[in-house]
C-alpha cells in the first residue's frame, strides 16, 4: 500500500484529522516553550550549567513520577475529557507563570515546563486510548506513521521556530504563544467523538487496585513483557550515546563543536523521510518486523557513526539511524495498541515508558564516567551490542507474526 493511497483513507477518519491538528498546535507550543526557556535561562544565568540542566529535570522528572499514575487515571477517566482539561490547565498555567515572573523573577519559567510536562503524563495515554477506540486496526499502524512524521518534522523545524519567536518577541510573548497553542488544541479536541458512556465507572475499583491490575496485566502477556525488555535495551543504548554526540565531532572528526548542528540536522531530515517511508510500508509489514528490522539497521548506523573519522561518512551513519527511528517508535506504539485491551492502554503505556526512560537515564548518568575510562569507539560498540540484544529479544514475536499467531486480547 503506497503512502499516497494510504493518506486519503487515513484523513477520511475524523479522529485522525482532529488529533493531527491538535498535535500540530501542541508541537508549536512545546517547541516555542523549550527553546525560548532554554535561551532565556542561558541569558539570565550567563550559561550556568546547573540552571540549564534544571530545564531537562523539569521536563523529564514528571515522566518517572507521574507516568504510571497518569496512565492509571487515563484508564479511569473519560479520555476526551481528560485531554481537553489537560490542555486547558496547561494554558491556565501560562497565566500563572506570567504573574509569577512579575513578582518572583525569571526562575518562574521552570514552572511552565514542569506543569505542562506533568499534565502530558495524563493526556498522552488518553490519546493512545482514543487511538485504540476510534481508529480501525487496519489503519492503526499507518495512522501512527502519519502522527510520528509530524513529530519528526518538528525535530527539524521546532528549534528554528522556537529560536525565531524568542529572538523577535522575547520571553513574555513566547510563553504567551505556548498558552494560545494549548488553548487552541483544547478547542480542537472538543470536536472529537463523545466519550463512550459504556466505559467502566471509576468508583468500581480503587486506584491502588487498578495499579496492581495494570502490573499483573503486563506480566501476564508475553508481547508486552517482550516489549519491556526491548525498551530497556534501547534505553540503555540511547542513554550511552546521547550525551556524547559532541565528542563525535571534536574527537573522531577533529572539527569545531558547532558542527554538531549538521549531525542533528541530517538526523532530523532522515526522521521526516523515515516517517513517510514507514507510512508507505506499514500495511505490508508487521510491526514486529518493523521494530526488529529498525533496531538492526540502527546498529549499522551507530557503528558507522562511532567508527567514522570522515564527516560525510558520519553523516551517512546519522542518516541511517534517523531514518529507522520513526519505524521503531511507530511499531512499538502499534504493538501496544494491538495487544492491549482499551481499558488497560493507559496503565500499559505508563509502565513501559518509564522502563525506557529509566534505562536511558541510568546510562546517561554513567556515560561521562565511561568516557573518561574507555575510548569513545568502545562506548558506541557497547551501544550497538545493546541495540542488537534488543533485536534478539524480539525474535519470539517475529515467529508469532510469521504464523499469524497473535496473543488473544481475551487472554488474562
């Protein structure tokens, strides 16, 4: 099924049209927020490393603290209502930030990142649940591909947009743009199909009981536990190399650190191309095969990047890795949705996401120490081995895909 053939069928689905427009508005708000706050804090603190690192803490810490809690509430609450309220509260928090900046100073900008990051842990699993409820299974993988392509596009355009808005309008209007974007997203989401009244009432079980049920559900399903193992290996690998990209430029290539932007640009362009390619092959390839194939190809890209001492070859390695990244993300989301009952989507997402993030943070924390004791090439080889182990973990699911034997959703 070609991309051109798939796209009209996808865009005729009302849910996909609305969720794409909402996602577009959210990406504008998020990228303007991220870069405006980064540049503002850098200016206000004279590039203080601790202050700058606290931006990442405010963005990623809620994933550990609230991901599973948010996923559990997403399963208890009505998903459309949850997403609308999260966007509205994010918009309201912008007003609070502007007031705080007036009385408490520049440090209040961290509050904007923290609040929207916390609320996204409730909104994102609700969006996954709506995907499960409103998108036919035949369109699910292609729909995820289209959605992921939009995210890849903003990997390239987002930094440019955020920097432009901040440099021309300053921090106050930049935060205002974020608030308007969230408000418009909430308005767009109002046009989603109504929440189904047949959903289980939240009072039937306690929050603690539903959390326990979520863990039992994941542990009882081979596909989900296998994905968890794959998540851990991928997180460990990415955590090792993510902080060390600058050393590819300065050590392996012997170039000024500013050349890192070209590696990032090539990777972002590859992700856009990879999103379109994934959408084109989604109908003809199982998500299991897409995931395993994407991880194996990532191994090749990482090896090229880590071993190369020639800029064009390093850019080829970056392009290869970026090209398959959307396929990896799309196939993971598709497998979660296809192998999870709708009432457990939030909790499953809330369990698996911290596995990836936790593994990544562990190796991010050790990457600098490793860099002092072993060569950069060795670290990249370790990362490729971890990725390859993740691909091997997928082998049982590949056999199931070949025989058409997918876990029954009725399995307990």
